[in-house]
């Protein structure tokens, strides 16, 4: 999501297919997703970035189907977004609930700022909050 766009607006919900959740989730699932999870993500982003929240690129729901993994699709997406963000001098922000992903995101310059705990079935699931600060054109990161 580019700076200034809201992932919760109706156009994005329609284009992303998230509207289907309203029909597929149980009443409890809808309440937890729309009334608890999405506000938690919003509040965490605001707490992490503060006033820069509306300036940041938000890499939300990055994923590749198993048949498409290892082909560089996610890498190309992340490299494109970080290049644009660097040109604009803006940070990039993402959340990751998969323990194997933070080392991958670190290669692109993201750092874990904090970890929050989500509860599911009586157990905690860590959600790593990662930010990548903009890199000036004269300064390069590892491998970029």
C-alpha cells in the first residue's frame, strides 16, 4: 500500500477480496478479525511509526503460492517498493507472523522494531513488526 492509502477502505476491501470474509467467517471470526485484529494492526503501526504512519509504504499480506515460490516474485515486489520508498525518502513497514520470514526481510534492510502477541486457541502467536528506513542514493545496503 502506498503512503496515504488505507487498507481498510471499501475500494481496497473490494479489490483485495477481503469482503468475502464477511460471508466466510463465523460471527465470532468476523468480530475477532474486523473488531480486534484490524484495529490492533492499525494501532501497532501508529505506535511504531507515529506521525510517519501516513508517509510509509505498507507491505501488507505478502505471500506466494507454493507453486510460485523460489522464482523471485516476492523479491521483485519488495525491491520495487523499497526503491520507490528510497526515492521518496519514506520508510517501509510490515508485519510477519512466520518465524522464517524476518531473516529474509532483513536482507532488504528491514529491522524488527517490536513483537506483539496474538492469541489463538489459548496460545500466543508472535507478530514481528518490521520497519525499513529509507536509504539515500549514495548509500547501499548489503546485497542491494
